[in-house]
C-alpha cells in the first residue's frame, strides 16, 4: 500500500446451510420478526453471539484466581466430641 493510503478492503464471507428442519426455519423467522430484522440478520446475530462470546473459564481456572488467604490450619474444623457411626 502506498504511504498515506487509507483505503482498505473488507471481505465478507457467505455461508450456506442446507437441510435445515422446517421447524428451525420457522422459529428463526419468528425470532427475527420479534426483533424486527430479517431472518438472515437474525441468523448472523445468533452465530455471532454463540461463536464470538468470551470463553467461560474452567473450574480450575476459577480456582487459580482465588487469593491465598491463609494456611489450611486456619480452616481446620474443631471436633466437639466423637460422633457415633450412624450408618453402621
């Protein structure tokens, strides 16, 4: 590109989905009607909302974000006495 040239090209892909159940198409059109957009626009919106949303953290990732708040002994449960084996 020549220096100072602010022209750029945006390429938009097309997607053709075949063999869609008639009930799915009907639901898509109904949903589009509720939102006041075309079925194609609603289809784009659904794809974007599902495929481009932020990835959810795994349980392990969430645990790793927890701060270190003390030693395990700080959370040790004191036994008030012996408990009978109620299931024996």
